[in-house]
C-alpha cells in the first residue's frame, strides 16, 4: 500500500504479513521496551524541557587546557558537568 505524506513524499507501507513479522521481531527483542501509561505521564513535556534548558546562556570562557581535557575525558555531556561543578562552587562560596 502506498501512502502520500503532507510533504508529497510517497511511502510504501508494509503488507499485513510483513507487519506481523516486524511486530514478532519487536516482541522478541529483549532491548525493546513498550511504554506504559505511567511512562507517558512521567515523560517531560516539551515546555518542561524548554524551561529546564532555556535558562542557560552561551558564553566564551577561557580555561586552562588541563581543566578542559579533564572534563572532555569524562565523555559526552562534559559541558553540563562543567556547569554543575561551577554551581557547586557557587553553593560552597555562599555557605562560607
């Protein structure tokens, strides 16, 4: 069966037999998770996501090479960890 999308693209949908085989494969895959109603309720809405990350401001910051290398060595998300480390420093500074 062919389906035309709003953008005008033509997509061929699987046959009923192919769809059954696809669903069997999905059901047999131990890494496939079916979302529950609770999962959907607990998922962040886009507005929640935007509010969480919109407070960040893009800046250029010069740091020593050893600091940047150490954070980059921790893998993806290293800039978020720099932000968290700075927040901890701020908390420690205001406590004193």
